[in-house]
C-alpha cells in the first residue's frame, strides 16, 4: 500500500533541491559563494522584512520572524536552487485586510489554512496549472497592490498624525486630506533623503544594500539632530531578540468558514509569486525548478511561520535576483540568509528600534514603484479589448474592493473570455508543436517541413491552434528542450488564428532569449489578424520585417540565408 502510494505520488518529484545539490557534490568554493551571497541578501532583507510587516498592520518583528522561519524552510525544502523566501509586497493588501477584520489571530488561522492548501496543491501536482494564470490578471492585481502599498505609506512619508488608518482605499485618502495640518516636515525630509539614497545606490551601486544605508543614515540623523520623528521603538517598542514559542490560535468551525476566501487568496498568491520567482531564477542561472516540490515547501513554511508568530510568506523575486547576482549556487545561500537575519535580530534589535518609519516608508515607496511595472501596464492597454477589460477590472477591484474579490473575478473573467474566443474559432487544434504530430498527419500535410529542405543549423517548430495563455508556457520553454542553441529558430504560425496578451508576452520573451543565445528568430505563415497584433505591439520591428514570412518556402529561404551568415561569421 505504501509503495503504491509512493509510486502514485512520484516521491522523487518532492526531493528538495538542497538534497540534490548536496548529492552532486558540495565543495568549499561553492560554500564560500553561498556564504557571501546569503549574508548579502540577509542584510538586504532586514529592512524589507520590517517594512512589509508594518505596512501589513502588524508589529515589525513579525516580518523578521517570517523571513527567518519561512526563509529557512523554503530554501531547505523547496524545489528551486536559489529561491529566497519571506514576506513580500504581494501580501500587504490581504494581510492588512484580514488583521483589520479578524485580528492577528484570524491572520494566523488563515495562514495555516493557506499552508495546508499549498501542500495539497503540490501533492495534487497543480504546480504547472498555476503557470496558466493569465498575464492580464497578474498585471492587474500586481499594479493594484503597488498603488495600495504606495497609498499606505503616505502617512509615515509625511509624518501625518492619522491614528489607525482605515482599510478602504478612498477612506485612506480622505483621512490624509483631513490630517494635512499635522504634516511633519522633519519626517518628509528624512523620507526624501532616504529615497534619494536608495535611488543613488540603485543607479550607481546596484550590488550594495542601499536600503540598509538609507535606514542607517535616517536613524543617525534622527538620533544626532534629535528630530521629532516616529521610529520603530517609539511606536512599537523594542524589538525582541529571540523567536517566540510556538502557539496555535483558537480554531472554530465558524472562523474557518469565514476565512476560506482569504486563505484561498493567500495560497494562490503564494503559489503564483513563488513559481514566478523560481522561473525568473531559472532564466538567470539556466536551471529548472520543481514546481510541485516548491508548493509543498511554501505550504510547510507558511504553517511554521504562522505557528511562530509570523505572517504569510512566498518566494521574493527581487531578493532571489539579489541572491543570484551575489553569487549563490545552492539553497545553502538561502539558509545562510535566514541565519544572518537571526543574528541581526539577536545582536542589532536595540539599534533597529531607532529606524525612523519615514525611512521605511521610502523603502516601500520604491518597492511599490518597482512592483507596479507601469510600463507593462501601459503596454497591455494596446492588447485585445477583452484582455484590457480583464486587467482593468482586476486592477479596479484590487484597489477599491479587496484582493480576494479581484483574483476570483479576474480568473472567472479570463476563463469566460477564453471560452468565448474558443467558440469563435473554427479550427481548434490546441497548442501543440509540429514535432508532436503523428506520422499520418505529417504525410497528409504537404506543407510539413518533412517534405521541405531544412538548411543546417535551423530548428523548425509549429504552433497548431490559438496562441492563448495556456500555450504561452510551452513557447517559453521550447528552446530549453534543444541541446544546442540553433543558428536560426523558425516558428511556424500558419494555424494560429489569434494571439492574446499572454501569447504576445511569451513571444517577446522568446525573442529576447533568442537574442541572448545568438539565435535568429523567423516566423512563418503569420495570418493577417496575428500580423496586426504583432505590428501593434512593435514585435514585427523587433523581430525584423524580413523575418516575418507569409509561407514556409519564403521562411526556409530566409532562415538558410541567416544560418549561412552566422556560419561565415564564426
């Protein structure tokens, strides 16, 4: 029975990357790289952990508990080599709302439920399914969250005496307007100074922890000049120097039922952001993560974080990128990041209490700007009207209602839009590559590349059917299945009647990956409706008008010319 269950679950898929890396051989040189990367990202994570906790409406030390406990477990049990876990901006909105309506104990229960959901999702192998969340939905709620984070920092940025802020977006701005007479110029000066330091380090010294410098300089100014500015210590008291004892909330069936939507949203956000972060990491270091193993690790980490006084956690894209750029090679770097934060809490807690809230507000203002990806938001406004409607609806609901409603409505709208598009398409072939066609299909298709001369150095793939968000993930990984990058990658699109925003985004990523690998991209059989979308998004110019061909013969000739030029240049 146990063996049958093990075969059904395929337990190898859940072996953590840490174990795999250690089995492959862990040398002293790798440890040195991991050590310095872990210390670096730990220092970077310190002010962010405090800031995200405060912005979420809980005590700052809860952000530290989360970064330490969840950060350790996500690295130790996860399916990514270099993923860094902890509190992130994506949770600020949902956590703040849960704390306002159900208190911190309600948040603990919702996080426990979300952790169990994540484990179930991983065991049910839903890791690949989460990648199919449409791009407009992700962009809509991400930009909405960024706007809410920015709005929540107005109080500390300008030192306004507002008291406890309401959860409602419009009510917050009305409160700010009423409290304008309480503006504190000293707080604004500290915030602006911290923001300038952050921008300076981001522009000139991106590898250095600018946030630490900003909050340290802010604390020094407040201390030396005796400025009347709110600090962590003056508002929240001295930070603890040890982790709290494990504790569970009082669990009732009524409370569980009430918190199901919030738990579902926390689990969905944790799953989406952690897998997005793992995909980004894969692109930077050339590896592949284990999505279902990652989901299980996220679930365990969130349960442990809730039990030890923390808040929801997930993979942090910015900190993961910092970890990679600092030289990380294995999950040991993430474990050292958690240990660094633990040491900082033990030795630097009294000093951290002197950090001004205005400096942390500046850190979060920059986080909100980076998170908004405003250029992607504006870019998507040129997408088909259905995608624009989905994105704007999710954005508006995130800002004006709540994130739970926004995610649920966005996914439903995207599904309905997908069904409408599928009903309008006469030829429904799904999203398959040419190499997946049967021999009989290839024989009947006189235009198949089997009947053509394919020049050396040219790889030909074909998409058969609408190029929508469910197919986009296939195209992102297609070059990864080719052992050696070809000189020319020819993508046949004769059976692609439409493209949505996710398909366009995937094609943009494919073009960028081809450029990085020195591979020329050629499109064949592009239909007029698809060609118009490519023109609207500037992809025709990006790929090259001569590389967007109307038929396979023209495309193969063009590919042969490009392959020949590449060969001569070697």
